[in-house]
């Protein structure tokens, strides 16, 4: 009996050793592997191959292994911070190490430095039916913004201000993550982030768009601006691209001149005559640009691609106007930031915003000149 138990124990130990030997990989002993190895929440390293079924724990955690045996494709959602993170890109360990190492050495995977934007292309007047429109391309990220102006009535709490509404729609063809509820939730979060960045607080304090310039008759008539944005293609840095598209679309916006008939008194709604020939150019001099600083490791970068965003610990989007004033700030990502780092990021954003503002102004001017010629 005792001898049988010893033989069973010995055979189990031998089987365990054989299993460990079959799972051995020389890569695991290399320093590079130690730097980029992924550890699960329980502290144990997991190994999966193509033919291995997912465990119940992995399914509950939302981890999906793709057929190419790359790292897990994570779908994490974070609410309450004006952003939602969906469909993080599945990268191999080598790709992650390459991205992180390049950022640390100030040479990103596409050759840019940490604080360099991708090429920016601007088209204006792309939607003839709108009062103003623009299309912005930042690398492979492609967005369109339109502005529609309609006469309305100011709200009672702000009789001397007009109204601006911003809505973002993420096309399902822009990225796989935008299909179904993912696109709807991201659209809402981007809309809220743009409202905070461009329109300030509920009182209008810190607004980048001058709402008082939209009033026709105080307390009775004002212009309502409906800003609609469409994400055509997504390759990271959506908020900056959308902010730039809105700025370009407002630069292209012409608001019809309104003549108010005299004689209206009291609570009577005055009669107005809307011109079809005379238009007032919308003043965009104080409209800020949005600069998103994405923190990867110990460094932060601007204009991050989708693959770079998948490696971030946190990101801050800061809207800065031409005078260097902060109009809004939005944070996303689960990792906290030390106040000193936030202040440093704000300082960097102010510096970068000057270059972005000048680049956008020149591109918008060239686009409008080309539109006039055509």
C-alpha cells in the first residue's frame, strides 16, 4: 500500500517536471522579457496558446485572446471623467517594448519626437448646406465638423447669451470599437469633453466661444449654434482633432445679418428680417485649441496614435486660447497624477498650443483661400 502511494507520488512529480519542460521558453530568461512581462491580478504569469480555451476567470474579466496568439485585447470602460476607453489595441510583447522604449528615447515608432504632431490637413466648406464646415486630418485620424445657425430664444438665467450645442457621432466604419454601444458611449463622452473644453462652466465662465456675441435682442432673440462632428477614421488623439475641426468650422461660419423691426414692446416678440446675402463672420480669435498630453511610462507625448494610447497610464486634455489662458481641462485613465506633474503638463501644453495654433491658422487660411479661388 505504502509502496503504491510512493509510486503514484513519484509519477505525478515526474509528469509535473515533464509539463514544465514542455512549457520552457528561452525568451523567459532574457532581460527584455522581464521588462515587459505581463502579470495577472493574482500575481501569476499566464501562458496561452492558440488551441487553449479561455478560462472562466478570463471571460469574467473581459480578456479575449485573438487567433494570432498576441497579448489580450482589453475592453475597459471608465465613466465620470468625460472620456471612455474602449477596444485597446492588441499588441505583442515586442511591440509594446518597442513603443515604450522609443518614447523613452524621444524617437517614436513613426519617427516623431515626443512633442511633435503628425501632419495636419485642413479643408473648409466641405458641407455646402451648413453655415460652416471643415474637415481635419491628423495622420490617419479624420474628422468632420459642421455648424448650423438657427434663431432661438435665450434661457431666462442667461438672457444676454446665445446657445451652443456640440454633438459627436462616431461612424461604425471608423474603427471596430465604434460598433454598437461602444460608439454611442464614446460619442457621449467626447461631446461632454468638448463642451467642457470650449464652453467652460454652466455659468459660461472660461468659455472659449463668446456666447454674448450670439444675442440679437437681449432676452428675446439669439442665435443657437448646433455643432455636429463626425469621426470618419480613428487613429488616436480624437479630442484634439475634433477641437481643431470645430475651430476651423467656426472660422468658416457665416451668420446671416438680422434686421430687427422697431415697435415691439413688453413681452412681444419682435419681427426680424434675415438677410440671404449679407453674412457676419464668426470671431474665432479666442477659441482655444485642445492639447492632449498622454503619459506613457515616465514621459508624456502629444498627438498619440491608437497603439500609443493603448500603453498610456493617464492623459490630460487642456484647452488653451491664444492668450495662454486655460479654458478647460479633462483627465482620463485610471492612474493618478502628482500635482507637480499636472502643473508641468499644463506648462508644456501652453508651449505646444502656440505651435498648434499657428499651424492651424496657416492651414485654415490656405484652405479658405483655395475655397475662394474655386
